């Protein structure tokens, strides 16, 4: 029983240390490192959290690169962007003033 618990702990550590960062920037799942296009928002349109300029959690929407605070926000936005579009418009207006 103790060997099984230790194995699970070590496996979880290895997975979070080495595998998950690889998936965070996976182009197959819609998230990409912000490298070529500038992110147009500083606030996550889903949760309202701060978005760093070099966040790996981005999505292209209507020709613009949108940044998010985490991967789950990318998924939520991608599933139903119309729910969050008004937040993007509000943020863009605030940033212009």
C-alpha cells in the first residue's frame, strides 16, 4: 500500500513538472504562446483576472489575439464567445481612454 501511494505521488509530481507545461502551449487545443501577435486585452474576458502580455493562454477571435488568465477560460470563451464579447468591447473602450 505504501509503495502504491509513493508511486502515485511521484507520478503526479512528474506529470505536473514535465508534461503539463507542454500542453499549456499546445496549438492543437487552441492555446498558443503569445509570440507574434500582440494581445489586445489586459483583463480576462471570462474571469476578469489580469492577463500578462506573455501569457500562453490566447485565442484568435475576429482577427484579434485575446489573452486569458488560464486554460479553462480559453475553453469557456471558445465554447461560447458571444457570452463574453461584451466584456471585450468594454475593456477595449476603457483601454482607449
